[in-house]
C-alpha cells in the first residue's frame, strides 16, 4: 500500500466518521444553496469564476514531497485556519496536490485511501466555509508526466487512472469545487512545439473525458485547463483555444500563471523598478487573455501570481516597487475580468500565527480588489548624514486619486509649509527633512504616510545615510564575503564586467547580475556574499570589475581577481 501520509488506521476511521457526521450535520446555507442549484451550468462559467475573485493558494502543503503535508515546513491544515483565511476576504482556494507519491503500482495506480480521506476532509472544510475550491494535479507535472514523449502510453494510462479516482471521490461535491487538469505542464524529449501542442491537447482532452464520464456533479463541473507551462504565450493560447473549440463545452476555464516580467520578478538585468516596460508586459499579457478568452465567453483563472524573487531571499525586489506592481496587477485584472489567485507557500499568510508576515503587502493586495490606490516614484528619501538637506521631489502616481494629506505619526504635515504639490510633483521642504532626520541615526528616521482620496496610504521612508564602504577581502570560488558598512543605505543591484566591458558571471547576456543569486547583501552582518553560483561562470585568471548600485544613488566599484580557486577582492 502507498504511504499513509502519517495517519494511523484509527485516524482513518475517525476521519471517515467525521466526514460522515459533517455530511449529515453541516448543511450550511452556502452548501444548501450550492447543492440546490443543481448544475454549474445554471450560471455561466464567467459568472462563477468572477465570483471566485479573489483567490489564494494553499501552497507547499499537499503537493509537498515527503512523509506528509508538513514535509515542506508548513503545519497541518486545520478548519480554524480556513475560517481565519475567510476573514481576509478571499473567496476561493486553490489546493495543489501531488498524487503520484500516494499511488500504488501499475496498472491500477490505486491512490492511498488515507490520503484521499484527508484531501476530502480539507476540501469539505473549505466548501463548508463558503469558498470555491480548486484541486489539481501538481507535483506530478514535474515528476512523471514530463516523460510522455518517450513513455506515452504508460504516462497516459497513469494520468487516466489517477483522474478517474479523483473524479469518483469528489463526484457528489457541490459545483463550487473545480478540477484543474495539471499544473505548469512541460515535456522532456519532445521534438518541439508541434509535438508539445499535440501532447498538451491530449492531456486536457483526456482529463475532460475522464471527469465527465464519472457523472454526478462531474457532468458539468467547471474544468480548468492550462496552456503549456501555464504560460500566457499566443501560440500556447491558440492550442488551448483549439482544444476548447473541439470540446464544445460551456463549463471550461482557461488557466495561466503570472509572475511579472521575468527580469523585474527576480531583479536581473537592471530591472530594479516597476518601470514602463514591466508595466507594459502586464498590460499586454492581460489584454491577450481578455481578447483570447474572456471576450469569447471563456473565463480565465490566473492560478498563481506573485514575484519569483520572493523565494530567493529578502529584499530581492524593493518593497515600494513590489507594492506598485501588486496595485497595478489587481487593477488591471479587474479591468480585464480575470480571477487572480495569490501564490502563497506559507511565507505570505503565516499558517501558525494566522497573521500576515508583511501586513503592508496584504493591505495593498486587498485594496486592489476594490479600486485604485495612489503610489509614488519611490518609497525612500535619502538624506546624507551631516549635510543640510535640500528640497526633495517625488513623482506621484495618482491613479485617478488626489493627495489629501501627509502624516508623520499623529502629526499632519502642513501643506505649503512642510510640502507643496504641483500636479503630480510632491516636494518635501528641506527644513522638514532636517527636522525629521535631526537624530542623524543611520537608517529610517521617519515614515511619512501619503493619504489619497481612495485606496491605502503610501509610505515614504525618510532615511539618514552615509556613503557605504566596502573592504578588501580574500576567499575562494566557493564564496567571497565582502565586508560592507552599509551606513543606512541599501543595495539595489550589482554589475560585473571583464576588462573589455563584456559581462562576467551568470546570465552573460547582461552585465547586471541577479539579486540574491549572484550576490547577497546581509545588512545585519554587514557583508555582501558572492557565492559559487557567481564564480562558476567567471573565467579563470581574469579580473572582474564589480559596480554596486545603492538606492541612495551611490555607486561603488570593487575589483576581483580570480586565480584557480583563489579570489581576491579590492575596494577601488
């Protein structure tokens, strides 16, 4: 028998009994309404998916590879957690599930009944609390499904058997439960785009026929199907559209994922800000989805969104730039009729404390569900220590709002004295900055709260800094740790070039390296570390010039010399 996911046989019986009691004793109003409506087709698929906005992902739990749902560091999922999540304003939950690790051998591929009981328990909790729920095939998409080009029949047989069991288990659930065929699918060893399109169509059509054949609530349950890789690319979208046309089923939903313009998402190639190019990428993508699907009556679920840099380490994408991205994403998704589901692997909404690890991030996301917020060109004003400040200007992104006031704690700054506004230009008076930085302590001395007619306030950190200092160091190609006195400043990016000006290090197509991958600052320890990932792609017996760019505008150069595995760094 496959792994019992940490449950004892007694727990299985208890859980099964609990599920039976739940079915008998919790006919909530929401459940009763959902069941009484009968088919999902009684409302258009567009209406149902619109009612799922906004959504959230229970990431790194049931798709975790290991003994049980805690294998990747998250706690056991509880009913209390769902109730707390409901208060946050979410209306749908995507539950990624990896099934293959809980299956028996071919040809039956029998799913562990203990695991099925647990998944059903969690799904029923969420449904009982009024959520729409989306379950999928997740980790399998990178474990065994990619072998389809070379093991076609075996993969398809396993895929079919798995979905037959999932569909049968959840056949009688209310229509607020949706199935998703597979997560971010890709294929190893295919002959190219043409074969990828054929295989992607085969997976989605097999999923559709298997689920529909089980009858009951599955006869018209909303079925979510992705493009290849969940990528919003025209050719991949066209493949999915062809599948939908052939299926001729009104209860289908398109799925894509969006983690922003890649260089911005990971802070690479100098894309440190949510600039015009990054915004255009989002606009073009959501326009394409609306034009291709929504305008034709096919709903779209952005099944995951966020920033890839969130998982590489703190500070990869600067806080204010992150908030501008999230503000615009929420706004434009509403404009284009897309349902968004925040990817959360446990690092956003803490599943132990049931609090947001970054309340300002959540506040911006939640505000974007209803309307727009004013933002600004920056959330940082730097004042050089020991120098008399000058007036500082910030460009406001009004987004249809007006600036109403600026607060410092409980004190209202005086318009015309502490600051002035001309169109979208905000000027903070030199005398005001001098008062706010009077302590001359390095780092944030004050936080100004810009309040607009709509949305949430925009925070501006007033920072006292001195010029950062880097110290010479020796190390190896395994790691070079550069002593750094940041002096209140923060690192934005790093450039690496050889003597001839060509790019050094990884991603040789750009001189600007990836934050928290090719270099990592530690503001507490006072260091900048260059890891193996950087030196693995630095030519031996060469000198590399590093330029460190700080948010204050300061630039520092640093010379590296590599000889074998030995590395020497010298401050310019």
